[in-house]
C-alpha cells in the first residue's frame, strides 16, 4: 500500500521494503472489510452468487519485510485475494451440494515499471505456494500505469460485467495529491455501488501549508484549493486548535467534491519516529457499508482517533461561530472516547429533538447523524436506549404502540422528545 517512488521501491532479485506499522494496520482493516463486505451481501443463504470487482490503484510490489526486517509480509494485492478466498470459505461452511459463488475480478495498478514486475513475480511465487485460489488467479489483471490513466478502462470493464457494479477501490497513495476529487466523483457516479478506501496524508498537507503557488497547485489539481481559507491562514495557524480547524475544511471538501453520502475519516496513528498521521477515508453511497467500516475502527481502537468533537462534529468553518469550536483533545476509539461520545450525543440528540418538536424515525436519526460522528450504529443504538431509559424520549412502533427500552430499535420506530429532560432549562 501507500506506494511512491519516494517511499517504497521494489526490484526483482532484491529484498522488498520494510512495512510501516501504520500500513500493517491498514492491511488488517482492508482484509477484514472485504471479508465482512462479502458476508454482509451474502447474509441471505438463498443468494447463489456475488459479482465483485476489487481494485488496488497503488499496488506496489505486493511484498514487504515485516517490522523486524526478517520475514516476508504480503501487500494489499495478496490481501485482497486472500480476503475473497476466506469469505468464500465462510459462506460455504456446511454446504455439501452447490457452493455459493464469489465471482471476483482483481485489478492491480502500479505506475512504477520495476515495482509492477516485482508484483508479477510475487504473484507467481505465491501461486506456486498455494496462497492464491485457482479460481481467482485467471481473474487477475495487472496494469502498469498511472491510476487515473487506467481508471476509465477499469470502470468500463466493471460496468460490462453481468450483474457487476459492486466494487471496492483501494487508493493508498503515499501523499494526498495523486488522486483528484473529480476522478472520485466520476467513479462514484459511474459506479453508484462502488466504495473507495483512500489514504490521505493530511498531516503532511497541513505541516507545509502556506499561501504560495507551490502549495496551492497540488490542492488545485486535486480539487480542494477552494476549501482552504487562504486569507485567514496566518491567523488560524496562530491558534491552538488550528490543525483541527483546517481539517474541517479539508474534510468538507472531500465529502462535497466526491458527493459521497457517507464518509468515515479518522486518523491512523503510526507508532514510529515519524509522528505524522494519515486519514483512512472510506467513501460510500450506502449506510450499511459505512457502518461496517466504522465498526472496524472500534475493533482497532488503539490505532485510530480524531481531533474533532466527541459527539456530532461539524465540517467546514464559520468564523462567526468561533465559540462552538471547543478545541477538543484527540479522541481515541477506546473506553474513554466512547464515554465522551455517548455523553455528547445524548445531549445533542436531546437538543435536536427538543428544538424540532417533531417526531423522527430511528432510521432518519441514524442516517442523518452517522457520517459526522465517531459512533457506529451499535453505539448510536446505545445512545437511544440511554435516552429512552432516562425518559428523555418516548419511542413508539410504527403502529403507535409504546416501546420499552431495548438493545435494538427498529428503523421504523418513532422517537419523540418527552419534555422531561431536567437539564434543558
């Protein structure tokens, strides 16, 4: 993952580069997400087949040395192949007659010629070792080229597949300027069921950000220049919370320009001499996909965090509402972060319901909130239960029958402010 001539080099006959700790975390996330993605789509036993395309836009050489520099570690092309094989085995457990099929195609794009050769060599080696399923090997397409140059051809192939359209694009650029927001918007328009996992080196961007043509040009090229408040930059950088403030602008730009309905955007924090953090951005048009990805962040709680509010955070920035930006310290996906998130959401949901004075379905509350909070659906359900148990809200079924506090509320259940919250005075 995260390949660049300046970061990783592969050359057949030479040792591969060492895998960074933050990349190891992302490998784990990618493997888990692909497996769960397939299991979720095939959750109904009667579904016989899933047609899926997996694209690694910055594939590299496909092999690393582990952190100790001793053993070999597969890169994301092999991670993708192995995740599909693992999911295929899971959905066919106990089936003795007709196996359920995962018709997956794999597109591995690598710009560097020598790295692409190394990837081909490594795939052949791993095939000989039995690490690649026989049914998947013929479906691998290796492309030596720039991702944006190869994108149109990959998308056309995906669209041509019968029952195709489902795709996961892994774009693990080393910096932040190798993939434009325009390309991502086009991709998600052409393939509405596609999802994007994007590495975005936001700390590198912020560290060197200044109002110069040298800084503006890469942001202009990726479509984010207009989201930086250049005229306020000097003033903002004098503030304690300047990094979080500028993150809001950039995050707002990514979501707006890609037109993704749902976005997770949290830091992978490297445990290394390099203190820079990377955003792992997940873009999707589907609520469930968003929730699955966010649940994985909680499972990797020590590796992820963010610097915005613990409850509902805002994207963009309004200087007239400066007091709303409280300069929160970094939040990890741990028990402390979960408690702060819970308390903030109880307060914010209560105020939202009280101010509107209108009932709202559980589905409406979740879908309008989940993209701008660190909470996944299971934790949002806990917030609703806590408010319900404290009698801050009344919950009824779609047939207008009162519900008791529950661990799981249905999407059609209706929530209404009860008017009994003693702290809203």
